C-alpha cells in the first residue's frame, strides 16, 4: 500500500511546484444544538460556550496557512451547524481569509440548518461575505424528520429558504435525503417536487447510509427500523435524475445537480483531487500530496492551535500510485468523467497504461463508457460505482 | 522369592492407577484439581485453574483432547503412603479408542455425574468400556452444593444403570472441596493395586504420546510387566520400530525424570521418534532383546471416519498448509491427508478425521496456530463402491464417485447410536432419526423420566448436523454416543450443483435417491441466500447426472452504495472500498462468480430451516 500514516503530528505542507498556491478552504464548525440520529460527523451538542475561542483559533489557523504560502480559491463553512455562528463571527473569518489567504471574489458557502435562522440572520451573512447557502432540508415530511432527530419541521425549511431569498441570496443549494426507513417512491417524488417548486440553484441528494455507531444503526440492529430496500433506492435515484433533468437541472456529480453555472466550485476541488485546506476540529485537508486531519475535540483543538498555530493529529503521504487511483475514482464521480489528456499531463503516464484492464472490464459490464473523449460512468455504473472504484484501488 | 522381589511387590501394592469418567462440564477437571491440592502435588500458588487441560483449545471447549497423567503421593487414614496415578481421558466420542486405552492403563475409574444433570450417553459408553476392562468404578455425584441438585434421583439412576449399590456412591462438591477426601480414601480401599509381573519381559502400554521438539515423541505409558531403564533398547511391537529410552520418568505434573519405571507404574518414555505415528496409542513397548513375545491386547490403528477437503483461501498458501498439516501430524496419529485438486477450489488436501470434533479441532488449530485462511468442504464418509468388474473401491470424496454404469452397488457405513434423554423428547428424537433414515433398535428406561434409545443410522446422516439438531430438539438435554456398526448397501446418487452453468465440484454430495430432490431444492435455495448479488443474473441449479432437478436465480445487483464524498470522506471511503475488496478476495471465484466461504458449508446446514418451521 502506498499510503503511509504518520502518527507523529507535524505542521501542514507548504505549496510545491506540483501543488501551486491555490486551494479550497474548508472550515469545520463542530457545534450542533442536538445530534441527528444518522449523523457520524464530528459535531457536539451543548458546547456553545466554546464558540468564541473556537472562532479565534480558526482565524489563527487560517493565518498559519497564509504564512506557509497558500491562497484561497473558495471558502466553505461546513458542520455541524455553521449557522450557530453569529454574522459577526462569520465576517471575522471571511476577513481573515481575505487578508491572510487572498480570498477575493470567490465562492463562499455556509451550511445552514432550518430552525436556527431567519431573514435578519441571512442578511448579516450576506453582509459578512457569504454568497452561497446550503440548506439542510433533508425531507419535506415532518414524519421523516422526527426519526432522524432533526429538530426542525418542513415548514421551518420552507421558511428558511424564503428568508434567504428575501435577504438577497442568489445562490442556494438544498440537501435532501432519500432511502429513509419506510419512505415510498411516491413520498420521494413529492419531496423532489416541493424542492423544485422552491426554485433552488443547486440540489444535493444523499441516499441514507446507516453508519456504524450512530443511534440509527442501533435501532436497525434491534430491528426497530428496517433499512430501505436497495432496489427501491435505485428507483429513487433514477426518479430523481429524471425529474430534475426535466426541471432544468444538470447532474454534474453522482449526488449533485445544478442549474447551469451553479455547480459548487468548492466541491469540484475535492472531485478533481486538488489541494484543499481543512481548518477546525476534526477537519481533513489535502495539501501537496499529504492528507491530514486535525484534533477532533473542540477544546483540544483550541489548545493545539494556541500552542503551535496548528492542531494536526494525523498525516498520510499519498504516494503516486494511490494518488492516481484516488484521482480516477473521484473523477469518475463527475458527469464529465476523466480525460486521458489531463491524466497524462498530471501523472506523465497514459491512463490506459495504468487502468486499461480495469476500465475495459468495467466497460464490458456496461459500467463506464467513453463520452467525448473522456471516460465516465454510465447510468448503470453510477448505481454500481463502488464496483468500479474498488477495482481501481491498488493491491 | 528374593528380597528385591518382595520390595517390588510391596511397592506395587501401594500403587493405585485410576482415571475419571465424566461428561463435559460435570466437574472432572475441578475434581482433579482438588485431588492435586489435597495431596500437595501442586501448591495453591501453582494452581492454574484446571491444570490438566493445557491446550488453549481444551480450556475453551472445556474438553480434554489429549490424555494426561499425574502422579500424586497420598498418606491414607491407614497411615500408609500410596502412589496414585491419575490418567485423564479425552471426553468426546471421537476419541473413544483413546479412552479405551487410557482405561486399560488403570484398575479403577471415578465416575463423576452432575447432580443436576444425571448420566449422559457418552459417560455411560465409557463406563461400559471400564466395566468390560474389569475396572473398579467409584461413582461420585458432584455439584451437591447447587440448589437444583437431585442427589437421590441421580444416585437411583447410577444404581439402576451401572448396578452399583447406593451406599457406595459418594456425594461431592468438587467446587467447595466437600467429600473429596473420601474419594481419595475410596481409591485406596476399593481400587486394587496393579497386577502384572515385575520379573517378566517388559510390556508397557502406550496410552498417549506427544511430540516434543527437543526430546522427540514422548510416550505416555503404563508398565504392565517388567521394567524399563534409561538407556534400554526398545521395540514398538506393532510397528516394529526400535529406539532407545533417552529419558524416562513420571508426571509431577510436569515431566520429572527418574532411572526406571517398574511394573504397575505410570510414566513417560522419551523415544526420540520424530512422528507420533511411530509410537501409536495402544501399542506395546518391549525390550529390543529378550522382549515379550505377545503384545498387550486391544491395539487398533486409528481409522478415520469422516473426510473433508481443506483448501487455502489464498492459493499461494498451499505450501504453508502442507507444512502445517505435516506438523500437526507429528502429534496426531489419527489425522490422514492426501493432496486433492478441485476445479472450484484449486489445490488442497483431502483429510480424514476420527469424527466431527476432531475435524473442528484440526481446522481451528490450522487457523490459529498457523494463521491460515481455510475453506473446508462439507464432510463426507467412506463409501465402498462395488464395481461391475468385481473390484471394490473406497470413495472419500463425492467427486471420485465412479460413473453410474460402472457401479454395481454402493455401500455406506452405519453406526449404532445411543441417545439418553428425558422421556418427554422421545417423539421428536424418533422423528429426527426417521428423517435421517435411522432404524430403531431398542428403548430402555434408566429411571422414571429418562430413557436410553438405541438406533442404527447411516454415518453420512450423522455427519451433517445431526448432533446440533438433537440438541435443539431436546433443549440440550439429550446426549449422544455412537460407534461403527457395519457397511450396508444403499440406493445413493451423486447430487451436483451448478453455479452460472458451471459445476462446482466442492459442492457435490452423495445422497439417498429418495432425498435427492428435497436436498437439491434446499441446497439451491440456501445458496441463493448465501451468494451475494453480482453484476449479472446467476442461475443456481442442482442436478443428478444431466438432469436438472432444481433451479433458482440470483438477480443481478442494481445498486451498491450511493454515498456522498467530500474532502473529509476520501480516506474513509477508500478504507471502506479496501475492506470490501479484501472481503471479495476471500471469496472463491468459480467461473466468474464470487462464492463466499459459507456457501461451501451450506450443504451441512440444510436441516436448519426444517426446525425453524416446525
């Protein structure tokens, strides 16, 4: 295996010839009012008192990346619940990113949870420099939201969307979850129609995954909740694509649909496997060939940044072989697929030399195809993408 | 009579050789531990719980696989000091020959019966072995401290079944130490001293052996006649192999060397042999020159009854598997194996075992001690096939079954089985035995509510999951013992399985013609559940010859995971894919279908559903 995990923490990498200075910047806000039943993210309820020192630590960490020579292409506030930050706190972080990382007229996204926000708050965010919102609607049925322990209602979600528009947001994305226990194809259609009726610019659709260690996993293990049937989930995916296509959305990644020009620039950085800064507790970054993660616990993270300016706990050098595999695996998630020319430019090897047999086999099964000189997943391949990805891993 | 003879006879009078007969968990090891403590053989400090079972596997399963022995010194109430040799016996039906040899080394046996459970079938079988060998039986009712103990009922049962008067039965709590001294006194007073003649040529019975990397094979012996001294040239009477007694001594409980072992004594002899099969359980050791003319009676070479294919999951591990089997064989004379090639599973071995437990033990030791990833096919028995040309050939593997036109008839081994159970379960036991083609022989009441049922059943019906079924139907109360009865002709056919049109040789089995259809249907249904959906439709068929008798289809997989994947997910997602890939690598690919290991054992568990439905 070409990945090497280092247990000794070390400072993040500086830009190199192969990794020029531009990077996406992810800020993790690990605070939530309550914890959702399916969530296995790094987030904590009841630690709101840590927010002010946490924001200070984040600002200091960003300055550190600036000092190493990195520049920000995009900024993304993810969580947790970033909308628990005040507009002033958000403004402070955006300012820091501009000053230290040269963030100019870039995409600045913030994830907002219905029930924590109103028009005034959104106006404050806009003022602070946020220009894109991602609203975690998940479902337009309250009966779906309660078992997920999402502490908002469908009406809260509609209100949040309208408030954001009224406040002046021109670029809004909605998150929906499908494959919920007991969810019918009809209920899913209704969800999609409601979402489309609101008129968002972008939609992210996630199939519910029962993650180990979550309350949902325990309910499933006890037989209280029955996970959705795989074939039904496949039908839901196909229905979504069909319905959104007719509503003028273009799928540009397995789980992401956008009106033309409204693709998430920040997320495209992940799928194109280029550099990004991960700042904040438990955030993951990928800089100059090293993937790393920060201290998970907010309090320890704050202490770490206080001492050294960073708080890395784990780094993994991604060797050339693994980088090639990750690049094609992530690239295949995109509708545009992977270009052999770009692959050659990046790695100095022919795509066919490295992945020829695997791609030929996948093509034989009808999982990938050549479209406009690029290799990409077929409709069938998107549903069975793990089969393709698995074969592309080294070893 | 010379002075030395008198002293030897005096010594012999003060020896007591005994073993303990008990069912699993009835307290044999705990009682043995108490006796060791009472006689000061080991101090409290040295006391590891259950000293005698030294293999990890033995501790875990709570059973003794290899026999052990220990010498104790006990000063009895009569003021005299006795040398007491406890020979521990294996506690499972697969090892009944080993039990019989251990018993042959003794003059007495303590029968331990759990006061809450009563006598079990295997225990009874061993008691009969002991009675045949003229051993003095000292019955002990153990666990009298438990609230559910039925000391009277169990004593009645012992009286009825074994015919020992109630006043000779000792109530004991080995756990608390109650009544354990009385056991030692009973051994002194009731068990006769060993017979045998110190003046005759050496005859020593091998009741077990183990391989020691430094000393070679160590034989565990009971000297019957004569004596053996360090440096004596020795001859194994059945194999004819000769060697020198490099070292000998007794068990204290570790090996303690001495100069000589004399008639009546129990001890060990380091033979320098490299494999235990040179020094077989039941064989007689004598001197190379001026040796005995007749061996001790009762020797039988180990005979495997159950056969299965053992294949490495990863074909590259084949040489490692071969080395591991070679090493196990050093210590296990009953294990046999020869190379086998399967179209589905590649290179492996066809191994023969004494029974299912023996098979399970070998498998676990290979996996644990040698870190091998194995695939074991469903066990089969030795069929004898009479060919039209008059020859008879043994068949250990369904794939070796000759073409039907060359076969005049097929014989299969039948066993006599004994089941002891509460009488409420007679109906369900009868039903089970009938379903397995068994024939009723007789029924005896041991006491009011417990019966002993005797049947004859084909071994092939027992090696699937007969024992599990019996336990589940009787809430665990029934116990089972079996021994070989005879070969009988049967109307048998070979049932083949085709996955995606390809025959999977490792799934073939030989079944009774009347059951072929039902078995085929159940097998195909089970395989449909066990083989994961893949990228294409997979037909699964059962066939007899060219005739398909059952078919199911595993529908093509439509979707695996549709996960999101952002920056923080990349590593995690990759690890998940790596795990999935490793999981698939552990499956065997037949044609282009990946078949998980479970599927190859599916043939074993065909009856599981039947009970689930009833």
